[in-house]
C-alpha cells in the first residue's frame, strides 16, 4: 500500500494500473484502523490490484472529487473509472469478495 498526498498525486500514481483501490481513512478513528487492517489482509490474498491510502489529515482534495463524506471509504477503480465505493469496516473476506467480484470481472 502506498500513500497519496493529493488528488493529482493519486491520478499520477494510478496511471498504468488497470485495477486500483483507494482507502480514504483517518488513522485516529477505530473504524478506519479496522478497515486498514482488513484491507491489508485482503490485498495480501489478492495481488491483482494496486492499493493507495489517503489520510484525511493530509489529503483534503480527494473527498470532493468523488463525493466522499465519511471515512473509512474504499474506492475501487477499473481502468481509471470509479466502479464501486465501500464505506466502513468489514472483514477481510468481504473486501476480497468485493474486489474479486465487483472489480476484477469488469475487465
């Protein structure tokens, strides 16, 4: 997982990746820490996606671009287009299923 520091930084890092996930989170919030742990485990199980992280205390411009009003939020992109948003913390199996069935099949 790699940190992004602005919308422009995310756009640049996303280039060349067909499947991308972006976790918008607040590391001070237990739900965000839970989502981070679950997503890290799910990503370990699914190596087919690049994962980026935006800390709300450092990144202020991504929220408005994608209409995000709460964290944690996991945004899933296929070929640069937002295809799904998952809010809150879930078990790693849930995140893996969302990624495998909701993103990777949209090739």
